[in-house]
C-alpha cells in the first residue's frame, strides 16, 4: 500500500476532516516539517486547545497551502 503523498512547509495549515457528521474539522499550524522534502511527520499546534504534537497524516487530512508565509510558490 502506498503512503499519503503530502508536501508542506512551516506555517501552513493542516486540516483533518471530522470523523462524524456534525463535528468540526481539526485545524493546526505546522511548526516543523520532520520528513524529507516537505513530507510527514509534522509537528503541529492544534487550534482550539493549543496542544502541540507530532502528526502522521492519513487520507482524511490535507494541507491548506494558501497564505503560507514560508511558501515559495
């Protein structure tokens, strides 16, 4: 099985779809990219509670690339 192909830079937002209908998506700011060439894992600070943790995204997550201060493209 092939892994999730993601590319992110510090400062971008990570969004995880809600597991249940009616629940809000989880949104966090990527503080560090620990994989090669923008690949996971990511150190993320989650909005809402401010919890920081290492995150390995799955198919229910995506990177919000717009308005990233560190984006080069």
